[in-house]
């Protein structure tokens, strides 16, 4: 059989998602570790779509996987390879195994297997297939008519399967714990454990890294490698990602689909950085670039203990990345979010300047969009806020500013000087001037620095808004 594993002598890793839904955070984290390991060693990172579950696999999910990987910038060197396109290959390997009894037909019905399990459980034994259709056990026995058999792998009866897990260290399982695995359905479609071995071998994967939930599959896969006389890759099982309360991560604890983070206003580089820290560390470094991750990534610093998902930390990291993001890029990302609120960007100042002003105080693009929206909608006046801030004193402050503003150069420092002059003329404190102005122009008592806000609105809009607010406060007879 034409097969060779690891002959290239290079590091080759893969991510092998099943297209049956979204790309989960856990799969993205696995992909990221495999990517970083391959990049660190100058090797290859491969994408394989495990789509042999024809009922549950969808093209839409394949697209979501591709979109998520692209969004996180996890570039692949080969693939996507689809298992559904490799069915003849699995059949070829299976046929060779059938010839000499490494695999065999099993005609047991579901009822029969259920009964077997019940008997074993009643005896206090671990349920396992008893090998009744093994070639040596059926001498002279005719297969039942009209039953399409499944295919089982003849697992060794004795001995141990051992490997030195890249994360967990040495692991050894007795073959007595394992039974003859179904490796293909009656229609020759392979099961996960069989397809994965043929694929990893054919694709010359050197390091299989995957979630800890697959650890029980590994001894079965190693037995298949041995039966096929193929060299197994190295295996590493990555720690689980748990919710903050230590339970299994679920939707309840925040989004679990990668693209949901895009919708929720996270920058891909922030999620990327965060995922890298979920189960791996480099000293106390929390924030680092892709290049640094590639330089630093090693398996020695992958934790054995589960990682804990922490949304606050992700929000903090995202805020840090927003602060340093290019204003034009932020504007491009924020624009559709503002328009989705039914607002027109043409109705306000340059969005690039708006995000430049606001980005330091936003942890997500959605928060940034919320605060930027201020510049694109007419102020909504709350009567209580008006009464509190545009009372007689507030109104006279606004009027005074309005008069001086007409002659002021529309530039931040000049506007600041005009405001300071009112503070001193009226013998007030800064907030007693700034807050009424904020309310008059935006309807809100809290905004970024008022001189910056006024500068962005421009003279015409500011004066019109001041007039409208004064008229509104007058008519409300505050
Ligand atoms: N399709 C499997 C999964 O999504 C791949 C497991 C593996 O990496 O071997 O969990």
C-alpha cells in the first residue's frame, strides 16, 4: 500500500473540524496552537474538513469554518482537504485489511449488541464487543441473509498501547480495555477513528494536537497505525477550556462561535492573542503579537490543567488592541455598525476623527459604535436631564458660550479658551460650564472632552444645536 508517514522530516500539523455547526472557541484554540507550532518550526499547517457524517455536515458550516479561520488569520498551507472526496482511499485501505483479517465483517444486529451489553453489565463487566464475528470465531458459520455487515478492526487482545503525550506525558492503556472498533459502516463510509488515521498518515502529519476529549481515541488509532505498519505521529492533547465557574464551557458563558466575536465587536487580533493564552503561557506576558507567539510557542508551556475562559480579560485585551488600532481601519469596522442603527454617516463629522477621539475608552467595536453614534443623531432630550443641567444658570452659560462661539476659531484649543473664559467670568467650576454644554449639544451629560466634541461637530452644527436646546429648555419652562 502506498503510504509513508513523516518521511519529509518536517513538522506538519492539521486542524480537522467537522462541518456540523459553527467553529467553536475550543477548535479555534486548537487550530491556533497547531498553526503556531507549525510556524515556529517552519513547517506546514493543514486544514481538513471531516465531513463523512453526511446527514449533519453542511456547506454552510464549511463556509463558517473557512470564514472563521480567515478572520483569525490562521493561514493554511494545504487544504481544505475533504474526507468526502477520499472515500475510495479509505475503501482501498479497508479492502487490504479485510484480505488478511486485520478487519472483518460484523453481522451483529443492534438488538444482539444491546443484549450482549446488558448481560455484561449485569455481570458487572465493562461492556465491550466480544469478537463473535472475528474470522477465527465463525469457522463454518454462514452470515445471516439480507444483513449488510459493518466493518470492525481486529484490535490486539494483549499488550499495551503507550505513547508519550506531548502535553500530558507518558500514557499507557492495556488492550484489554479496548475492543474491536467499527471502522466503517456497511456502506463503506469510514468512522472517525479510521478516516483520521488514513488521513493523518497520507497527509504525513507529524504532530497531532487536539482537544483532550479525544484522548480515548488515541490508543485505538495507534493500534490501527500498527496494524497498517505505519509510523504513528506524535500526539498531544490540549487541556479543556472551562467556564469561569469551572463547569464545561457553554453558550451561557459567552459566545462560543468564533464569528460571534466578530459580531460582538472584538478585533480578530485580540481574540487571537486571548486564545493563545488559553492553555499556554510565556511568563507573565498577556499581550503579544502573532510574530512573538510564533517565536515563543512551544509545547513545554502548554498547561496540563484546564484553561479558564475569562470574558473580562478578553474585553481588556480587546480594549488595548482598539486603542492601538489604525483610525481608518476602526472607522471602516464601525461604519456598518452605526448604519445598522439607522443613522447616516453623512449627517455628522468624519468618522475617522470620531473614532480617534473615542477609541481610548471603548472595549469593543460595539461600545465604540455606541459612543460614536452620538455624532450622527439628533440629541434626544430627557426632561430630567434638561431640568438638572439647563436650568437658569445652565442656560446663561450656554448663551454666553453661543455668543463667544460665533467669533471663535473652530479649533480645539480656541474652544477650550472660550469655555475657560466663561468659567472665570461666571466664577464657576469647569463642570458647571462643560456639562450644560454637553447636554445642549448631545443631550448627554457625559461625553469625551467637550472642546474636542465641539470641534468635531463644527461651528454650524454646534450653533444650531445650542439654539435648539435653548428653545427646548425655554419651552419646557425649566
Ligand atoms: N473532527 C474531529 C473533531 O472535530 C477531529 C479530531 C482530531 O483532531 O483528530 O473533534
